C-alpha cells in the first residue's frame, strides 16, 4: 500500500505542474504501467513474439548475399572442350596469372581443335582474349547456382552485385521515410504489417526476375523493410517493459532472435542449395505479419499522442487481464485527465535540435558514430568470403559473435558506461583489423576479423541505446530515425569497399580500420549517460552535455534532476 501511495503522489505531482511547465509524459505512463508488472506474462509473450521479426530482419538483410554469392573458381567456357572433365577443361583454357592462380576473365586466343587433339594448353606467351562464350563455375565452395552464376555477373559484370546491394540500401532510405511517416500517421502496428508485407512481396518477386533491372527493383522493395521490419516491434516491446529490464530485453532479443537466425541462415542456404527455393523459404514467413493486429498491442504512447485515449485504455485493460494485475481507479482517472491535456501540446520538429549549440554538436557526433559503426558492421559481414576459407563456416563464426557480445553487454554496459565501452570496443576493433593486414590470408586473418566483429557488435548496440539517452523526449524518436537514415546512406558504400579488394586484397581492411578509429575518436566527445534519467527538454539535454562531457564541467557539480540517485525522499 505504501508503494502504491508513492506512485499516486508522483502522478499527482506531475499533473499539478501541467499548467506551469512541460509534463513528463514518460513518468506519467511509466507510473501507470508499473501497476501492470515490469515483466509480466504479457510482456514475456511479446518478447517471444519478437522471434519471427528477428528472423525476418535476418532474411531481409542477409539473404541477398547468399543468392548472389559468386564461387571463387570460374573460368572461360570453351565449347570445343565441353566433353572433357572439368579439371582438364580449366587446365587447358585458363591462363596462369603472376600470382599463380587461374585467370577468371581471360583465355587463350588459340585453335581449340588443335588443343583438343594434343590435350596440351597453348604456349604461355599466346595472346589472351576476354571470355567469348560465357563462364564455367566450380561449385565446390558454393554448392549451388546463384543469380551471379546463372546470369554470369562476373569479370566486367561483377559490379552488378555491389550495385544491386547499394540500391537495396536506397530502398532502406525510402522505406525508413515512408514507414516512419506511416508509423506516426496510422500507428506502429499498421507500419509493422506494411513493412513486412512489402519485403515478402519483393522477396517472392525476386524468384521471377530474369535480368539486372528487375532484380534491382525487387531488392529495392525488400530493402524498404530493412530495420523497420524489426525495430518497430523492438520499440513497442520496450515501451511496455519496466526500466530495470529494458537493457536485458533489448540485448537478449537481438542476441537470441537476430543473432540466432544469422547463425542458422548459412546452413539453411547450404542445405536448400537452390537460390530460388531459398528466396521462397525466407520470404513466405513475412506474410505471417497479417496476424499482428490481433496479437500485438498498439503503442500506448502513440495512441495518447494521437488523442486515442479510449483505445489506449483498452490496451491497458488487456494487460490487466493477461497479467492478472489491476491499475487503481484513482490512478487511471488521473492518467485519463493528463492524457487528454497532453493532446493539447504541439509536436516539435527535429530541426529545433540544431538551434541549440551543444545539442547540434552532439547530434553530429552521434551521426558520425552511428554511421561509422554501421559501415564497419556491414563491411565485416560481406568480407566473410574473402579469406580463402569455407564461406559458410566463416560466415557462421563471424555472425555468431552477435550472441556472446550482446549477452556480455547485459552485464557490463551499466557498469562501464556508454562512452568507455564504445570507445574501447571500437579501438580494439581497429587494432584487430590493422593486425589482420599483417598476417597471412586464411585462418589467422579470419580469426582477427571475427574478433573485430565481436567488438563492433558491442559498440553498435551501445550507440543504438546511447542515442535514446541523449536526445530529449520531443526529439527521441525522430532523432533515432535520422541516425538510421544517415547510416543507410553511408552503408550504400560498403559493398564497393569490399569490392575494392580487386584493386588490392588488403584495401577493404585498411578502409574499415580507418573508419573505426575515426569513429572511436568521435565517440569520446559524447556525454556519458550512465545512471541518468532520460532528458525531457532541450535544457535537460544541454545540462547533461555540459556536465557529462569530457570537456565539460567536472562530474558531480550542479547535480540536477536528471541524476537517478537523487537525494529526494531520503
């Protein structure tokens, strides 16, 4: 009874201040939600409900790698040699390069009827010509035909693969804007349904493409769902979980559902061994999202913001029923009154952030940090086939770092702090990448890159949570969206960073190492938010920046209302 009295007094205190200063809407709703249980049965069911969306995020993001991957060994097709064994055809037709490997894009300008009679390759000094009759592919490392092998996207057409991937990220930018607007206008659940349906349609349509343009259009549609297909559900669930469980739910959902499905995806592709069937298998589950309106509650915060207070109450009553909890009538009445008043507040544009010098500086720092982490994260995924090892095993080990890295965050993030953990993990990632340039290609290089990926997993997850703790409440959602859009723009470049290995095999590692070290340096300029309440106004955000930045005032001075460990009530 005493705790209930304290909650009600907090709610009344906030309500009485409404006419004098901005209302802390997060505190009001959190007070109401606390009566439903911080991690009750309904929240646990919603956590499990994140599983299919985590799998869909994996399919949407990474399946394109497995349907376009190119076998390492391919050479010019010579019709006259068609009846010979594969090994003999390659030995006769493919010149040996200076590095001792078979040339993949050139062949001898020779009399092949004569070569067939002697079964001896033409002299090494014979003139060379580009492939005239297409290519042959040795399906040993990639045991199935892909879009690249069927349509021969190799040699002078090898850039088609990174081009399609870059335009996929153009779709991610368009989808971020479209479904972000849809989530604000029509609700989180309709946007969640829309984004997964578009991905499902684009994935199925990919099967029926025949060329480059139609393939790019279909992957553009799939790209429109990237991130939103999971993040909308991710945010929805976190809204209903108590503050003390949010870090655990956020990290475990990514570790178990995204990390688990990423680890399984290579073997799904390996055992299906058919790129069209793989597209079917990974696209059809997205249509299950049509059940979402009956299973997933709408965001109470969104309902209140749109003036749909009665619908918000219905959602809360559903929580009461499933969790076997009860919101006191007095608390609910105060909540309804405050929610109706809250509708009178005007929304603020994210551009208002740039009117504040400190927030403008920190926003730019967040943009660089989040973008750098995402570029390196994506680049390391695409380097999985570049170490001369089994593609599927390397991809699995590389992606498998998601699980231990995110679980480790549950235990150390609130101890080490955002700035220390981000800078340290990024720096270590850069050290691993630079060291990888100095060791032989193969297991040593792949091992170092896997350690670099482990560190990047921690830093990108930390920065994702960090930005929500820096942006004030009016700009929190829009600020996160802007960061993701900038990251999508920058990630368009990562397929070409990986493609640059054709110029110099170590160039991708050098570029990624430079990005990660610059990002680590920028992260040092951001304020530490460990142990602080979320800023509600621009003034709150400026105070945190001023007091918690390395170049600001010493920590502990001018302790304000944002310190969680306040002396109020002691």
